[in-house]
C-alpha cells in the first residue's frame, strides 16, 4: 500500500495549540474514497500525525491515487475545520479553501519516499 508523508510548515512553539486542534478529531465512518459519481476509487487505510518544532507531518496509508484521496479529504467537514483552525499557526500558507487548492497543496507538500517496507510485501 502506498504511504504519503505530507509536510506542514508551522510556527515553532505552537505544538500544544496545534495538538488541541486535533483533540477529538475523528476520521469519517467509511474509509472508502469515492469519485464525483459515488464510485469507490480507493481507501484511506490509516493516518498518523507527527509534530516537532516547525514541522508537522501527516502520514496517509491508502489505496488508489493520492489525488483521489486529496479530493475526497477536501470534501470532509472535519478536514475543512482543521485546515481553518490551523491557519494562524502556519509559517507558510496552505491554499486549502477549494477542492483544487486542497489537492494542489496536499500533493505539492508530499515528501519523496525513499523506502517503504512492510511484512505484507
């Protein structure tokens, strides 16, 4: 399964405030990623979020394409709320107010994967 690491440039010293934003955040009930016609085109298998100093990284394990996952995430109310709450703590702005902006931001923030090993392989 692919894993994406998405970076956020944040203001150093805001780790506790950002942690509060994610308190109580829950993923959607159904992990299926659907397209505009409602067809399943992938799945979000797991996510994790890490923070230190001026860097936050979100890991997303998924099936399908990252662009489809990003489009799906852009439409989730919880994701939209988190993105709004993060704005004051960002060192570099993220243009996530529209679906196209969210997709461009997420895919443009992806770290290059050097190695991904799993017992499943």
